[in-house]
C-alpha cells in the first residue's frame, strides 16, 4: 500500500468515526443544561462534522460516508502539499 493510499484510508476512517463519536457523546450529554459548555459542544460538532445537519434515516448512511470522504480529500491535500515541500527541501 502506498503512502498516499494509506493516508486516504486513515483520513476516511477518522472522518467516518467522528459522527459516531459525536452521536454517542450527544446521547451521554443529553441532559446537560443549556449553557457555555453546550454551545462549545455543538460548535465543535458542526465544525468537525458539517454534514450533521442531514435529517432523517438517510443521515445514518450519508453522514459517515460524506464526512469520511471530506477527511480523505483533506488528507490527500495535506499529503501532497507535505510531499511537495519535502521534495523542494532536498
């Protein structure tokens, strides 16, 4: 497996797990009163998982796939930009 494919796989897996993490944490923190912590929590959710706003049952499938794809694209961009920087230093 090439380094780029590994980066894409890791990026996709991390991105796909993030909505699951926020969903489980949301159930655990369901009864937290509205306040600063709640606002910070939801800001972090919407920042790291912009597809959280998808409604309905389709969100169970689409959210991890879209978020994972977004993180894989970001990983590819970072991998390529770091690779170019490393080559230019040599």
